[in-house]
C-alpha cells in the first residue's frame, strides 16, 4: 500500500485525504493544530509545524511515506518542495516556478517578459492614476487586497497590504473594470490542456474587493478566450517548464482584451475537478495523488468540451458566530447537486478582519444539469434551503447573485 503525506489539515484538505483513501492509499496528515479536520479522517496524524521540514522528513522516514501533497494553499508549496528534494519524491514544481507563482512581483515580471497582458503597475515614486488595486506580493485568498479610489485611502490600504506580506512588500496596479474569468489547465508530460473555463461572477456589496458568488463553466467568452489568450498562457506554462499538475489563471476582460491578474499551480476552491470527474470521468486530483506517490497513471486526456451545464453557487457570510449552517447532506439530496463544501460548522466564528477575503465563503454548491430549466429549478431549491444564522438567530448570508441569462 502506498503512503501519502498531506501537509496542512484544514477542512478543504479533507477532499485530498478522502480521495486518497478511496484510491487505497494510506493517508498521513501533518498540521500544528491538534484538531485539524483532515487529521480526524486520516489514517495517521502528526502535530507538527508544516514549515519544520526537519520534522516532516523524520515523519516520512519513520513511516516509509511515498510522497507528499500540499493541497489548496500557496504557502505550502515551498515546504512541500523542500521535503520532496530531501526525500527524492516526485514533485510538480521547482524553486523558480514556486517563486513566480507565489510572488506577485516575480509573476508580473515573467508575464511582461513573455508577452502576457497585465495591468499597468505603479511605484511609490509614480503619480498614481486611480483606481488602483493594492496587494501584498506574497499573500493569497484576497488577504490584504484593497481597491483604492483616492489618495486619502491610499496610505491606509497600503499599510493594510504590508501587514499581510511576509516579505513586507506591496504591488500597486491599475484596477481594470471588467468581467472576470478563470481558466483551469491540466498539465501532463504532453503539455498543458485547457480543462475548464468559467465566468467568475462577483459582487461588491461591502466596499471591498469583490467576492465570487458563482462560477459558470459554460462561459459566454470561451471561444473568445481560445482565440485571444489561450496560446499565450500555454506558452507561459511551457516556458516556465511546468510538466505536471494543475494550474488556474484569473483574468479581467476589458476593451476586448484579457488581463491576467493571478495564477496558481495548485488545487483551487472552485473544485472544477469535481465537474471534470462527473462529466468526463477524468479527475486531476487523483492523477496528482498518483503522481505524488510514484504511481504511473495512464488516463487519457479527454476533449474538454463541457456538454452539460456546470455551475458553482457560493454563499458568502457576514462576520459573526455561526449558530446554524445548513447541513451539506440536505443539499446533496437535491437532484443535480454533485458536490457541497461547507467551510464552517456550527459554533465557528468569522471575524471582522475577514471581510473582503475568500474566507467569507461559507458554502459552495456544485450543480450539473442538462438544460437551463433544470438549472434554474435546482438553483432555486438550493437557495431556498441554504441558511446561516448567528447566535441571535439572524441571517449571516450576504445577498446571493445569480446571472440566469448567462446561458441564453
């Protein structure tokens, strides 16, 4: 039996553990929290700082572990790489690739060098043209990110971004108004394949960075993307020499051009691989797990032409303590709902500091239908059932936005 170490035991990492166990792989989870959710379902668990590579190495050697997975967080890419180097494990990225994908300044420089369109940037010595987006160079999950419209707020927003940067550095870019899109790629020895392309529907009702409320994986602009931007992203991946794994790229579309503003070489909370598994019987997470533990998986690459209507509905919440959150099993009983992820449980608390961050997403519901009528019916049933209440019995849900005409 192969053995996999998962570093980071957060709730979202449970899917890695559950998938690996379904594949007959023994699971080990390392995390500094004693009661991390992924630890509770793994075969073995260790209370250890995931940045203590010496400790991780001892765990791997003592237990004859075959490989490591890093999950959904950029911050875990480096310790997983360092551990893989020491243990001789197969790994998806090298140091340079990690630096470019996790440092926004390095990422921007590489984009400019390779001809990928990005927004204009500013330094503190420049005359800034508002609005701008201010972000830490090395944070993720929208932490420390602000859209700034005037000089009065600039100092406050800049200082806030600095707080979230481990390197103490900030990137200032022109904020481009436009629809948002996410492109997902599966990368094999044969090269990168565009596996999914989605409208990223966002709402700004808190005066912060807009949060996603839904993803439509039958995007109205997929053909435009294939014509205008896909080749440059494939070239980006190839010239970075990434050979295996998954990647996502996030864009804003303005004046008939796609502007790249973020990327990641890791799993993402859109869970697009659940749609790929359901529609094509092709699961990139399983392939990544196999790769990590040294298994040779010969799954063929399907033609990623999304014939079904695939849609993710996000339910975001205000700060407060959760007294009640809809159980995911209720949602899974609804026809056409294929997956549900609850970020929180009863008794969990969302702090005021999380406003504008992806940690405000409390529930993700993945829906897959054959027709638009089915989707509308399913969406309405989901919205009717979902509730998140605070300790006073008041709803914590932020307004739900549904762009139903996206398929018409």
